[in-house]
């Protein structure tokens, strides 16, 4: 009886000790790490290349106008932001001296025209007189010398008429020259567009902008109804890019509104800028007219080189070095907690967003996205932070 009571006490002590140890272990065990998962599924994966530096939205037509010669601004018919038509006068410099030269040339032309009338009438009379003297000489009434003199006079008068006509042509050329000279002092819109910027005010002196000299243009005119994107691509990617490839364009000003486009042109040379990577400029057209965009917007272009649809894919950010991922092995009956396992992947096409999975995962697997969190490693116990990823 005494031994039985002793055995019971020992068993009770062991049970109390086990419960105490279990309680302490349960209280001190590490808590599961909250982790964000992504459920593996199917979708589209692209092989893409992107620009090395920000691209720029450009106008299909843009010209920086300057007068051929310098002078004081006498007329300024537009202001910044105005819509203008092709052929519209935008600006005129002082050119009263050239207008005066035109008036002189026109007066000389008018005088030459009057001389044509005079000389040609005299020439016609001289021709008739020469014919009359020829008839009289045939009848023996006048001498040969008299006939020759009349013919010489007629030829001289005819030459004077021709010279007078030539003078008219010469003075007409001077009129055209004076008008042409005046065009050196005016700016005419070469196409329909918008005045982006004006350098100079009425009465100020406008300086021409010769080639090779960094002088601001008098008027910056652009056609914003037609836009495209110009972006630098790394020289390593240039051989992969051809005209016609699809492009996705994103703008810093409109980050949630991507635009579809296609490659219009690849520059035939490599641009080497000091202290920068060598690049090749690529021009991209929008598939649909881009409205309400401003010339000069910064833009990023993603050129799609190859595309696969309905393939198993995983976010590229979830892949660790060596093509490894961590997946959740859920506890029995509880899909919100479990242990992390490592999987080795065989991958295909990839871009910065998604990577094609050829082997190593199946649809529905949950891969870890929050790899940067402390405690996220193989064998760690975790709990699903985002309940939407529970399947």
C-alpha cells in the first residue's frame, strides 16, 4: 500500500514536470514570422529591354526660327501658346531701307518700261523707212548708199528696243532681289503649330542664330498634334531591336496610364557621350494619337522582344540567387501557417516583373515575396500575412 502511494506520487510529479516543461517551451517558442506570399499561376511573360536613361516626348515637327539677319523687332504678331497656321507672319524686323530700295527698283522698272515703248516705236518707224528706201532703190530713185543707211538705222533702232526690254528685265530682277532681301527680316510659320517660346520683345534687337553658335532662337514653333518618344537604349541591346516591335510607354507625369506603341526607327550610329554609357537612340510612335501630353515629358520605353502567353510564371522579385525560391508547406488542416521549403527552378523568359517557370513549381504553390524580413529562411515557421493568398 505504501509502495503504491509512492509510485503515484512519482507519476504525478513526472506529469507535473512534463506539463511545466511543455508550458515553458510553448511560452518561449519563437512566434511564426508573418510573410507575404504570391500564388503561382499562369499568364503572359515578355522578354523586354528598357531604356538606360529617361526618354523624352518629342513633337514630330519642331523648328526653332531665327531671322537670317539681325535687327530691331518691329512687328510681333504672336505670343507664347498661340496656335498659328502655315504661312502666317510671326515676326518682322525693321526693314524700311529695304522697302525704299524696292521702291527705287520699281520706279526704275517703270521708267525702263516707258523707254521700251519709245525705243520700239522708233524702231518700227525705222524698219518701215528701210523698206521704203529699198523699194525706191529698186526703181532707181535713190542710191545704194541711201538704202544701206536706212537699213543700218533700222537695225540700230531694233537693237535699242531690245536693250530697253533687257533693262526692264534687269530692273524687275532688282525688284525681286529687294523683296527677297526683305524675307531675311521676317519669320513665317512653315507649318501649323503652337508657339512654344519667344525670345525678344517689340523694339528689342534680335540676333540671328548661325550654325555652330549657341544663340537662342527667336521663336520656337512645334506641332503638338503629332508626338513620339525618343529614348536611349544600351548599345548591347541595340542589335535586338528592329522597327515594328511593340513597345509599352510609361510617363512619370501619368504613371497609371501606360501607352502602347511600336518602334519607328533605330538610329544608325552609337552615341558616345563623355562619362556616360554608349547608347543608341530609338524613336517610338504611339499606336493611337496621344492627347493631352506635353512635349518634353520624361518617358520610359519597354520594348517587347518576345512574348509567351498562358505560361506558368512567378514574380521575378521572389527568385533568389541560383534560381531558388521559398515556398510554404502548410500545416495539416491550416493553410495560414506552415514551414518554409526551398525549391530550385528551371526558368525561361524573364523580365523585371515576371519569370517563366519551366520546372520546380506547380500552379497553386505559394512563394515568398517578403524575402527581406528577418527570420525568413528555410525551415522557418511562418504565417500568411495576406489572407488573400490563401487557397
